[in-house]
C-alpha cells in the first residue's frame, strides 16, 4: 500500500533538520522550511511582521543567537550553544558578564531526575536570559567567578510559516478540506518536534501521488501556539467552512507506543477515524482526554474556532522522561517509529477519502453463489473473510450509514473493505448514494 | 401458567418429524407440513412454481431422492441413505458409477474433529453430488473400486411452505401483527432444525387457546433463506405495515443454555422483550451480536425489509460441536429443553400482549392501607413483593412509559406485574392510556 | 468556608429535640418547631384541621399520649413510655386492662436480631395499640397476668408543619426556588430523624447569612408522607413552576458513610450537583437507585408532581442495623457526622448558586503570561492547579455549557473554580451569558 522506503527517507530528513536552532521566529525556521520546500515545491512561505496583532497576541520580535557559553573559574567553556542549542534559554537577551556561582545558579535550569539531560527552557514573552545544563554537570560546579556570554539580539522582523494546499484531483470534487498542522519552533529535539514536520512532509508527498483525491488538503508548518494563532487569525473563517477533518501532527517518531488525543468535541469524523485506525493498526494505544492536550489543538478546538482536529501520536508529549530535553534525540526516534505514524495518518486519510454512503440495490440477500461471491457448497465453516465482508456490508448498506460506521459496526478496518465494496459496485449490488 | 405436558407433546412430535428427508423443496417438506396441519388445522400450504423469480433469486427445481449408497470393494453397503438421509449431499444429482478410492475421496465429506458424526452438506445451487460419512468410517476405507449410487432426480415442481394466521380475539383489536418464522428444510437433525417447527406448532396451539389476544399472529414454516425470501417477495409490504414484533424460531430444543440474537436494529420491541424475558426466565444467557446471525433474520432484517425480528434460542447454531451433523439428534434435545424455549417465547408474547401504557389517577402516593394494599402496621421490613410492586408501578405510571419500560426499570418480570396492574385498575388507581 | 462550630451547635440542638414524643400530629411536633423557631425566627407554623382531604388522604385525628407502661405479674413496671417513648406503638388507643402472657405477646413488638433494641412501630391509620420491647426483655417475661396501661387519646385537632421562605438578596433576582424538605414525626431517634431538622435549621441559618443569593429558598419541616402530601396539595403548582432543584434532608447525622438517592428522573440539576459534590467531598459514597427510596421523595417525585428532589445522606435509612430502633440514638450521630452532611448540602447549594453560563470573549487562547495568569518561563512541569483551571475553563466556556458541566468535564469541584472564574471575569476574558 505504501512505499516501504518512506521510513528511511523520513529518518534521513529528520537527521538533516534536527540541529537547526528553531525558535518562534528567525533563521532556524526559515532553514527548516527551505529544506522541506526541496521535497514539496508547492510549499508557500509566509512572513508576518513583528508587532502585528493576532487575536489576543502580538507577533514577537525576531530572535537571533550567534553564540553562547559559560566559562568556569578554571577557564573551561561549558554550556556551549554551538555544541547543543538547548544550552541557551530560548529568547535569551544579550549578556556578557561575570557572576559568582550563587548568582549563576539563579540563571541555570537542570532536571534532577534525568541528570544527563539538558532541559529545554524558554522565556518568549518576558525579556530574560539563562542557561540549561545537565544536572550532573551543574553539581560539579565549584565556587568562583563565571563568565556568562550570550551573543543574541531581538529585532523587528517576522514570524515565518509554511503552507501547502493540494486541490482535489478527482473528477467529482467535494470542495471540502482535510487540514494538517505541525510545528517548527523547537530546537534540537526529535520526537517532539522534528518528527512532526518530517512525517507531514512525506504525507503530503504521498498525497500528491494519490489518484482520485476527493478532498482538498491544507497543511501548515507553524511555530506552536503563536503560529497557529497567527494562521487562524488570517484563515479561521475559511477553515470553519471547509474543514471536515484534520490532525495535529506531533510526537510521531518513536516506536514505543501509539497515542490518541481527541478534539474538544470528542466525536468528530477525525476522532472516529483516528480511533478506528489505531484499533486495527496498533496492537494497543493510549487514549488520552482533551484535558491532556498541550499542542495546537488548544487553538484549533477553542470555543468559536471549533475545528475537528485530533491527534494520532506515537509517545505523547509529557508522557516520556526524555520529553523536552536533549535526550529526546535522534536515537529516541527511528525509521520504524516514523513509518508507523506515517501509516496511521495515511490510513486515516484513506478512510476519510473512502467514507462514502452506499445502498444495496435489491431486497433480501442476493444470491451470491451464482456470482462467484460465495462457495456453492453449503457446509461447515466455509466462509472466508471476503464472504463475511460481502454479506455484512450488504446487510448494513441501507443508504444512510457511511462506510466508517459500517466498518466499526462489523469490526473490520475500512481500508480492507474498499476492494469488497468495489466488487459489489461492479456487480451492481451496491450504489453510492 | 402453561400446560406442563407441552414439553412431552413437543418431544413426541419431534420424534415423528425427525426422519423425513426435508430439503429446500419436495415431499419431505410436504409430509412435515401435513403432520403439523393435524395439530393446526388453520395451516395453509402454499406452493410456488420452480423458476419463479423472487427478488434476486429463482425457485429451484424440486429434488427427489429415492435411494443412495456406496458399495465398498468388499461388497459392503455404506453411506446408506435409507439408514440416515444425511449421507447424501443435499440436491445431489443422479449417479451410478464405479470409482477408485482416490476419485471417491473427492466426493466425500467428513468432520475430523467429531469422528463419529455424519456432517450435513448441501449443493443447492450448483449441480453436483457427494456423500457424507463419519470420519472414523472414512479412515477405514481401503483401495479398490467403489460403486456409488444415488437414485435422485431434479424436476420442475414447487417450493412448499405453510402459513398460519390467527386474528385477534379481543373486543378491541389493534390490527397489528406479531410474526413468527421457523424453517423446514433440514433432514434428520434435532436442535437445528426440527425443534423450530415443533415449538412453533405448540406456540400457535397455545395462542389459539389464549383469550383476549389484542394482536394478530402470523406464523410461517418455510425452507430457510429461499423460503423466507419467497415469502417476503409476496408479503413484505403488508408485513412492514403491520408487524410490531416477531421471532425467528430455531435451535429451541436442547437444555444446555439460552441464547439471544438481536435484530439488525438491536433495539426493537422484540429485542427489548426478549432480553427482559431471558433475564428473568433463564439463569444466564448468551447475548450474541447481529454479526453472529445465520438464519432468516438475514432476510427479515435486511435493508428495506427492516422487520423487528429477534431470536430466542437454546444453544445457538454454530455454537455446539454437534451442529449440522448426525449427532444433533433426538438425544441432543429433550422435553425440558423444548419446554424452556416454548416458555421463553410464550412469555415474550405475554409481555407484548400486556405492554400497555397506564397513568396514575391522582397526585402523590395513594393511601394503600385503607384499600388493603399495604400492611397498616408501620414497622421494620413488612413490605411484601406485592406491596413493592404496587408502589413502584404507581411511581412510574406517568401515562408515557409502557409496562415493559416500567418492568425493566423496577427490575421485575412483566408477567408477574399483570395481576398487580389489574388490581390497581380495579381500585381506580390506574387507567389505561 | 463554613463556621467550624456548626457541628457542635447542631449536635447540641439534636440533644435538645431528641426526647420529644413526635408523631404525625400533636405537641411533640409543636415543641420541636417552637425550638427551631428560636434559631429561625422566619419559621411560620401552619396547622391543618383533622379530617381535611389532601389528595387521596385525610388528615388524621391528633394523638396525645400522657403515660404508658406494663406491670408484670411480679409488679415490675416495664415498657415505660416516660423512660423511652418508643415503647408505645405510635397512635396507640387508650387501654387499661389485664392480659395473660399469651394475649400480651400478640401486642408486643421486638427485634430478634438486635436483642437490646426497642423497635419503632406505628399504627397510624388503623386504630390499634401495642408495646415495643427489647427482645432480651421479652424473653424474660414469665406466665401470669399483666396490666397494660396506655393513657392516650385521639381527638379532632390539627396536623402541624413549619415553613421558612428566604427571598433572594441578590441585585438581580431569578425568581426560581431551591426547595428543602425534612421531617419531624419520629420520636426519640437520632440519625433517622432528628439529624434532618437539625441540619436543615443550620443550613437555613447559614443561607440567611449568605450574600448575593440569586435564588429563593423554601424549606419545610413536615411529618413524613402525610405532611409532604398535605404541603403539596396546597402548594404543588407553585413548586412545579419555581423549583429548579432541591433536597430531601434525612439521615444526616452519623459519620459512617455518605449516600446518594436520585430523583425519579435521575438526571435533574439536583442529581447532577449532588453526585458532583459527593464525588469531591466524600472519599466514597453509596449510590442508590430510586427503587431504594423511602422518604418524601416518594411524593415530590411522583408522576404529575415531578419535582427535582434528590437526597444526600450519611448512612441511609434501612441500611444500618440500628435503623428504626432505640439504638439509633445520640451516640450513633456526632458533631462530625452532622457537619459532613451540612457541608455536602451547603456545597451543593453553592454549586447551584454559582452555576452560571460563561463565554470566552476572544478567539484562540489568550496570552496569559502578560496578565500574570501563567508563568513566563516555558519549562517542564510549571503549571499550577490555578494555571490548569484557567486554561481549562477558557477552553470549555463556549457560552452554552454551564459551570457545573465544565466542572464535571474538567474533573474539578465547582466551588474551587469560583475564584478562578471571578479572576477571568475581572480580566475581561469571560463574560456571563
């Protein structure tokens, strides 16, 4: 069904994008979008000026960090931004100063429960500075004067995001959209976040190759929160009119588990399809509540916006120890992890594309034997899965239930029913309503 | 409530009907209906010509089998149709030939997991022939020439079925029907099938004796699948207008368990009543899904037909090892098994007949003591079941809930509430709405 | 939130009211109401004449008992009414006679399973007499002549009940009522019943002190059954128009458990709020069915009356061994038990008073950091409960869900959300709809 090399390609792209110093704004975001555009030439990059009002928010100044480090009393350079961009608190202001250890400690962040990890810390909306450091290294610091140096600046600039729109290539178009969103504002972390844009990129590449797409597709690569708010402030009315389903794509890289987070409504087509896919695609999956949300569904599902956006994830943000630290690295994700998520999302799209309403064309069961759709010997246990699917689809195809409802009712993955439905349409036993 | 001899009478009828060589058509069916008509003189027999179109199907030729057997190389006659009519594959064509063991094996059917059983096999809609044999006997066959002989013929003729219609004998008639269906196309098997027509026959006999039947009753004895399709093709519009509940009566002979199979809708009056009855009548029961269906509910509940037909069974078809073999014989069923099913079905009918809507005639609880409906001493634990039923029925009799809803709500079998309701009507505390 | 001395005050009042010889009518009821009026000067006492018709009932004669006892053959005075008023069967007629032990036994009531307890027995609506006695004492009775003496009389008089109405003291009044009912017809028993009027009294005292009550409150102190029927016969149309929630207050004194009994409907505001409060206020609670009812909800929830009345209790009537005996005494209840029930009921009222509908004033999440409603450092685990409440309330405040629905959805006690809502209103992020 899918190109088995996709996992490998995705991992390769993840490796390339991983080291860029992404933040809410700036060149890290631009470089990321530029690399994605090589794979998706349709990608359009938008820039929104600092200071613009977007709903309750204001686009922040652009942040640029050239270098940053601490020099210990013994002259050792530590917390070196060039070695790991997580060492600098995101949006830190310029500093070049000498501090005692006591003063320095107030500006340091570490994670005691994971002593080797450099935690990910930001101060977007209040001018401040700081360093992240592994707890092990922090405990080795001795008294004395420390030089702290952050060569950063804040300046009027832009918030940058990307958008891809694929129009339906089917003969009969529906003029409804499926919406995908992923974010591009975290520096070097793998499951949360680089897996998100990577899987989204390859989903779009696969979608372009897909024939007979009934729906239009819209995908955005935005900085989390401020980016989705910015995008919504410009587009929400169009989205409210057109979007029938969609997914926020994040934490789609590791191979430890599958997770589902519902939309606020909890019972949209996205929710129904995502749970159906995970039930059949994953051995098990964690089913979270909307109370466990933490990404852009917070905006997409907010009152008055109310888009049908759910999340299919591997291990969810906040639910693994390495989350938001340097240990959420390229070893934490894998070809297989990325591919499993890719497939779950692609199957969800296949379900939505094929979710039509059919009606049986006659009354009572048809005689299947004469059409070669059933064994002619009536004996014990001679029903194949195909035979069962045939009679079950016919039994539920009442011209009202859609195919996803039937698939759920008969406990079969929708994507395995498509060829059965096609065969029944071919035999004039079903018609699309 | 019921004649305790019914079980014995039913078993006796089962013994008589068991050996007939029933099939989709032919004299086995006719003989069965003739015997039933002795008990139910109202039974009308219908015959529909071979070749007639019924929805997607065509009435098959009539099949007649006079004799059949195999002669082994050592001259032994085996698979003798006259000893057990299951030995011949249903609808087998004429054959008189000599075959090597290798050739013969292709025409034999046996059941390895039940080596003493002769399995039940048919080839209704494709001309073919074959023999069923116990697996034990099959394994004893040695090399050599076998004579195979089946003296059968297919000819233009009729499909035969029976119908009984009982009109309401109440003063106020409702002009709605309760529909019962059972099938008469399996040769010598007991739980599936002869228990079905036997229980249906005695249900109808009991119904005729019942006073004040508000509803009309329609019962059909049809060959499975082609028979119900034939019947529906001639009657479905009338049934759709009039039938408010009904049951497909099959597998009602053994005493091992009770089973419930819902209508496609799953929440019709038949479903509600059947589950209510089984909850109180049976210690436990298996609750199947419509996906487990396999009998004429496949037609009655098909889209566009949509009748409210559920099944109350003892051990369900396909759920016991002896199913569709010679071991589903008269030892597998019993007086007690038949009577348990009879009673469950009769209680269901009683529930439907008494399922009226009542309204309490005053406000607040009535003073029951002065009417002798409650003990006048207020002390500990002096409420009888009757007292509780009185106050609970009054508490729920809001003029909207029907009696089955109240019975379910107060967790009491409807049939034990009838006399309480009568008493409350007599005291002018309830009126029928 | 509440005065911690309330428990102590309630227990003191319980001790005072406990010994009065309450019955359906008479001076025991009058004395009880008189004491309550000292705490609640707003209490109005109503008297309804014997013989008046109230729905299906008639107000009984007034019963007065001055003295009662049995003298044993050896001259010992037992079953002395002046020692424990439970010794006399309620509404006993005058008797002054000599009986053999055999004759006496027919007029004695005891409880074998609780040999030290004097059971509570009445014969309200049939003229009779009798004595309650501990089973232990009963077994010690020896043959001989017994003098039985009950100095009681039945006379035309009145049924007495009390009512308190508190009008809303808010600027904007809603003209809807919360209804409270408790009963005052049992002699010396503590959990069932004196805890009921005691807790109701102190709830009303607290309510009077409460500022900005949007709702009107109506509370009645009535004899059980005949009293609530009497009250309803005079007021039910007004109640049906105005009452949006209410509670029957009984069995609110012990500290062994919490219990919930639903209204007949089962899903009224009272039911929703009571379950919400008990879920957060009590560690666990017993959830009963309406089939387990036994107090005045039988009238309030009867068809045609249909008031939204549920019960929050400590250990429910009928569910403890001491129920309706002399062992349901002042040792069985406690400050703590009474206070726990008081608090559960007061919290329910607070929930209803604050159950408004709010709408978020913007689109997408607001920027909380700039308003000091969220930490400005984006790092691991820095969300306080307040922060979570803020974003969750905003996420669900769609202008349609009321606050109790939101509290249930976000799994937080409504009373802890009030100050969060106030803060959000103050910041113009929420408006009341």
